[in-house]
C-alpha cells in the first residue's frame, strides 16, 4: 500500500492542537479516498471477472465449433490464436486485480 506524504510549512513552535486541526481534514480525505479506491477496485474486479468468464466461455464455444468444422485456413487459425491470447490476458489481468483486493474473511 502506498502512503501519502503531506509537507506543510510548519514551524517547530506550533501548538499541537492547531496542528491536529490542520492535519485532520487531510487524514479524513486520505481515509475516504482509500475507501473509495477499495470500492472501485472491487467493482472493477467483479466486472472484469464476469467479462473474463464470458469471454472464456465464448472462446471455448468457438474452438469447439471450429474443431467440429474440420480444416481451417491459416488466417482463421491465427485469428483464433489471437482471441485465445486476449482471453488469457484478460483472465490474468482480472486475477491480478482480484489479488490486489483481499477477500473478506469467511
């Protein structure tokens, strides 16, 4: 997790309470931003997982349909390989995003 550093022009003679009054709004904003970021990551992770699952299913259906048809041209083979590479990359990206966001304890 990244930590933000806020540099404020404060002299060593500043009272502790006014200093806390200055820093508290920044701390609240950082915490809120972290909570918002967590929610955004969860939402994106869920969406990507769904898309990855749908793409994986569609890719498998296409592979089966092509296999059932028989001989294919090199162009079709290349297009299919490209589709499978995209599906694999999306699945890996989805898993990476999911790994950034720890699952809630069961």
